[in-house]
């Protein structure tokens, strides 16, 4: 029977020990071939104190989050330290191919990636927001990983870390580019998210939620759309040029304009109905978006 308590992995050695592999070639970075791996440990969930980058292919159906994907292309996923990885439905597929790259945070210490790795928002995406690769993209990523593997299999010297870091940074930059491509090319899925976002904000602004709950938060929006805040922010930036907070504010200002131009409510009453505790906060936001005060805007309709 599988253990439901997450198993914590703190080092590359822990991974090799758990999977029954020989000792790692490097104490702080490792690449494991997932082909032929068997989950005989009874462990169904693990917490990594490591950065994890993985590429898988070879499943007719694979469960990510609560969704099943049919795919023939490579599927790339990213995890930052502290995240939980749960076993796939039905165990490890027999025809699964690919690799998992593990990076201990100590390996990045004192390098260009120590702080820069935090700018790659996809490390905070949910597992069901993985990156789908074309054959060409997959081959490029695999070549970079092969270079990393060759370097850490070679004799470690004073150049090893800098060379591996350089390859890692190239890999992460390509992943960022490919995510940008995915936001654009997977139009149906992404525009469904935008449609749901529009409806969610419209429903929120058209009932008493603004008065009782205040402005919707980014976390509230993400939870109701079943996407991570980081993924939603990146998606909106690519498709609309706005952050989630900017998008919420723009919809709020549209509602404010409607009330200012079609009702006799005072500016203070409108601010209250839109969830603002202070009139000054509403007026400041309105002016920053419209370049005139609420009263100046209303005067154009009188």
C-alpha cells in the first residue's frame, strides 16, 4: 500500500538511493533517465528540496493535475524547492521516455543563476501547466541536457561549474521562449481562460461581492480559473501586455465609467459600490487610468 505522507528528498544522493541507482557522479546536480524506471518504493508523493526540470514522452494519456492530455510531443515540467510531486495515475507508464534533471540550490551559489533563476516564473506553475515541445524544440533541449551530462561525467575541474551553469541558463532561456510560443499557439485553451476570466470579473462586478469582499485578488482569480498565479500572469502578459492586477483594474475602471455616465450616484457612492473604503484611493486609480478625475469624466456626459 502506498504511503500517503510525502517523502522528503534533500540531495542528489537521496534520489539515487530511492530509485536504486548507483552513487551520483556529482553531489549537487544529476540527470536520471526515466525509461524503465519502476516505482517499487510504495512512495506516492515526494517533496524536493531541489530544482527539478523534466522532459517526458511516450504516453497515450498522462494525468497532470486533474487533466488528462493526449500527446505525442515532449512534455516539459519545472519544480522549485519545496513543491510536492505526486505519482501519476496507474503508476509509471511502461513506455515512458525522457529524463529528470535535479539541481541543488547550493550548486547555484555564487553564480549568475543564484538570483536569476527566480525570474523564471514557470518554476511556480502548476504541474498541469507543463510545456509542450515540438520535435525540433525537444531535440534542441535534449542536446543541451546531453552537454550538461557530458560535462559532469568528465573530470570535475575549476571550469566545470561555470560551463554547466552556462548550459543551464541556455536551457532555461529556451524554455521561457517556448512558453511564450505556447501562450500564442495554443489559442483555444488560452482564450478559454480569457473568456472565463472575463465572465468571472463581470459576475463579480455585477453583484454585491465588491461591497462585501472588496476588489478580487489575484489569488482569488487564479483559484477560480484553476491556474497558478504565475501562469495566469505570464499568459496575460503575452496575450494582453498586462499583469493580472492591471487587468482587474481595467475592468474595474470600465465599470466605474459605466456608473459615472449612466447613474446619478455620487463619486463617493460609486467608489463604495466598487469596493473602495476611501474615495481618495478610487479617484487616484481612476486618474491614473483615464488621465482625468471621475468628476471631469462625468462632466463630458452632462
